[in-house]
């Protein structure tokens, strides 16, 4: 019985080892690029502040002008009228207000942003910005390099491929390290191959939890797997609360009809009067309890939709409240407060912010930078091992098919079931696994042919 168990365990280890090798060989470059560009991204907020200090800095003394006046200055600076997407008031003296516009010359992810000195109303600059963090052109390029290699929608497959296999590589690597930990300790001072193997294994084990974390959070942004994850979260109630902007039911419940009259009157307001609504909406949100320094005001596209004011300071994990405000009555008609979020929604919020390197600021950046560089080193050591052993591996190493055939029937069935489930949940993983198997079957058939010819 012990012999059978040992043989079964050995066959499973051989199968995992071969799968781990394929992930490293074929997916490793994509994981390396994701780690490298991610490291660049988390290390550059301070550099961005230096590059764009002209746009970001304002006078540090004086009386802050009404928000409506700041927005009017931004609108008047444009050569052509554009629709306001949102407004981010200056968090403090010395910083600029950002007025974001929908610009048809930019893609849907970016907004044309005019930077206004809140005291002098001087226009400090006009740049594209992106995302809740409001990153500017330099970091936008790094962000999209990390996400899609600047190739557009088709490039997103690379990051999804990396995230889909990263957790498998991590778990398989930890399993192999546990199986071989004694021999690795003995070989640590041996030749260059053994040293690379020892470093690869030890560092990978140290960062394995990080690999699982970044794989999980990265998949939430992916196209195919992310969509499946979103549906799964919706089904079990693991969704982040948000406010409804629909005012239809709210107004239907009002019996005096005054709000409908107000809607009609508002549609005829002058442009300056409409800008004044921003001041009132901000005041209403502050009175309700929106107290973060960094907030975003999103105007309603029509009279049946509420305005939204939301906290956007992701460096502090509780500053994510938001309220929906009826601009006719200046009443709060909906709110989502972080303290009321389910624990899973809180963890997801923190996880995403930690992945981006903005949770708690600089400490988060440094931790991610160390992790990213360590992962890059692990991949380089892995390729070093392969390069030094490739002549031997090409002739003697069993294929994935060989390893799978030697598994017990139970393990074969389980592995097939797991492959099907993961392939459906993570489609890019499923497609790439088919490619792995196709390449491996060709190699296996060639090996069988050589054996038959030799005999």
C-alpha cells in the first residue's frame, strides 16, 4: 500500500512539475511584463507630481472662489464647448480644482481635464486624465501598458492570461518546493543551475501569498473572467453597494407637483445659474456627512436622474461614501456609506486599492515594488534553469501527456473535471491549456516515434 501511495504521489508531482514548467515557459513572459509595468506604475505617483506640478499646484493663500466660478473659468478656456463629466474640487489650498469634460477626441476611458486655481481662477493646464485616481498622461501610458500593452482591447488578453495562470503557478510551485525542500537546501551552494533553482524556489515561496492576491484582484478587471466573477458576485450578494440615480419613483411619491414645476424651471435656467447648482450640491453633500478632502461631483444628465457626490480618497480605506442628491430640492435621495458595507465588499474595496498601490500611500507602494521586482527575479531564475538544462530536457524529460497517463484513474478524472470547470470560468486559461496540450501531444508523438524507430 505504501508503495502504491508513493508511486501515485510521485506521478502527481511529476504532472504538477511539468504543468508548472509549461506555465513558466509560455506564460512567464506575460507575467514578467505585468509585474514589471505594475512596479513602474506603483513607483511613479511622486514622479507624476513633479512632472505636472504646473497643473497640480495653486496659490497657497487667499479666498477660495465659488465652485461655480471655477467651473465657468474652465469652460471659458475651451476652444469648443464640451459637456461636463464631473468636477473634483481642490482638496486644500495649494492644489487645483479639476473640471473633467467628455471629449469626443479621447476614448471613453479618459476625460479632458482643465486645472483651475481655486483662488485666482487662473487656468493651470489642460490634460487627459483617467480613472478614480485621476492619473495623468505619463502614468496613463504605464497603466495601459500594464493592462493591454497599448494594443487596445485585444491586448487585454495578455493580462488576463497572466492573472489566470499566476495562482496555479504559485500553488504548484509551493507544492514542488515542499516535495523537494531537503534537496534544495543541500544544493543551495552547488553549481549555477542549483543556485538558480534554490533562489527561484525560496523567493517564490516567500511571495506566493502575494501571487494569489494579485491573481485574484487582477482577474476582477479582466474581460472574460472578470465578467464571470461579476456575475458570480451578483448571484451570491458580494456586490459593492452603490446609490441609485433614478428619481422617477422619488418624484412620483411627491403629491404637490412642485418638483415637476421646478424641473421645468431648471431647464430654462441660464448657464451661470446651472453652474451654481454645483455649489449647492456640494454643500448638501457636506451637510449630509461627505467629509473627505477628495470628492467628485457628477452632474445629472437629465431631470430624471440624481446628482452624485462621492469620496475618492483611496489612500484611506473608509473614504468611499457617496450620496445621490435631487438638484431640485437639494435633498439626499440615496446614500452608500462604507461603514454599512458587507465585510466582503470592504475586503474587495481594500484589495483593489492595495493592488493599485494607493492603500495607505507610500508603504503600499514600497511593498508592491519589492513584490514586483521579486517576481521578475523569480521568472528570470526560472528561465536560467531552463536555458542551462534544455539539452537534457529536450531528450529525457517526460511530456505532460506522459505524466498525465501515469496518474491514477481517480486523479485523471479529477484533473479533467478541474480543467473543464476552470476553462469555463477562466476562458483564456481554458484556451491556453488547449494550446499547451496541443504542443505537448506533438512532442509526445515525436518521442514515441523516436522510441519505435530506435527499437
